[in-house]
C-alpha cells in the first residue's frame, strides 16, 4: 500500500511538473535569500537566459531601472509578513530589450509553517500594454477630433444664427412683403410686413399652408400660380385679397422659383402692397 501511494504521489508530482513546464506563464522559485532554484521554459524564453545562466542568481539581473523602488519595498514588506504580493515590473531581457510583467509572488511554507521559498508567477504583458496604449492614443485622438468638430459646428451654428438674425432684421425692415414657400405650399418664412398683411404674427405664419390661409374661390384662383412657380415658372401677378379683417387688399407679386440641382424645392414671394394705389385708381 505504501508503495502504491508513493507511486501515485510520484505520478501526481510528475503531472504537476509537466504542467508547470508547459505553462505559458513564467514560473520561478527562489529561496528566502532570493537565489533562483527553479525556472520553467517560459521564464527562459521570455527573459532570454538559459537555466544555467539563471540558477543560483538573483532575479535582480532582469532589473531595467524603470520599476519604482517603492514597488520593491512594498513587495518585500508584504512577503516578510507572509502574505502574497502582486504588482508590475519593467524588466530587461538578456538582449537589452525592455518588457513589462505582471508578477504574483507567494511564500512557500513547510508543514511547520516556516517560509523556505518564494513562488513567482509572471506574465509578459508588453504587447497587451502596447495595444492598450495605442487604443488610448486613438481614443484621445478621436475625442480631440470630436471636440474640434463640435467646437467648429458650434461656431458655424453661431455664425449661421447671426446671419439668419441679420437677414431677418433686413427683411423685417424693408417695406415689401417677403416670404418663402416650400414644395408643399407651406410657408417657411414671412417677414413682419407679410405676416401683418395676413393679420398674423410672423411666428404664427410660419408653418401655415396655403389651404389654411385661403378658402375657395380665392384658393382656386391662387393655387395655379403657386403650382406654376413650383414647376420652375416665375410668376408676376397683381393679386386681390380678402384679408382676415374683412378688407380688400391688392399686391403686385413676384413668385421666384428656388431651383437646386435642377429641381424646384420652393419659391420666394416678393410683393408690394399697392392697395392705396389701386383704391385711388378705382375711385377715379
């Protein structure tokens, strides 16, 4: 039975040894004085040193000088207390190339509780850090571009708003009637004079359709000219209106098609109130 148990134990130990040897992570065992007693193949491959060059040496031969002294102090303070420590080292391979490792070191205790060795599991994260740093650079660059574009858009919108206010100020102060109608015969802009002509506020006029402003038979007489303007045919007509206050008014109007890329998308109305002149003619 003892032979069987010993044989089983040796098999388990052999399996464990093979697993450690074939691990992708670097494994190192040192004594309490930090002399290397064991390294696996991955440790040799990552560091560039052979086992013969490493055994009996101190892991400090990998130091690059880039790891803060505070990291080593924290590591030893933790290990002396008998606790496991995890941190990051910037080390140097045998060929002088620097690399970054995430390291976890645990004390190895004997059955009586005495610490005799330290086990280190080390993972080379150099490439991962490089990719993350590159992604961070791209992200920051993208954030900078977004900020730049946002600022440019805000400036553009502010300039556009200023231009719109300037144009509105001009159109509101000209004596003529000015408006813009889209392809659905819906008013998209009206200056004060035009809105006043209809007995409405400019903001109330915006969005109104022709059908909402006129009723038959005025609508039937009016629509053909709108339709002609939307076909791209300029209109120059004298119009008679029954205003909302019940009075009759007259205008001399120009419907100017708004043609973009060969397609009429709306039209401008530039009109002059000739009611006083017309009334004088009628009296004569």
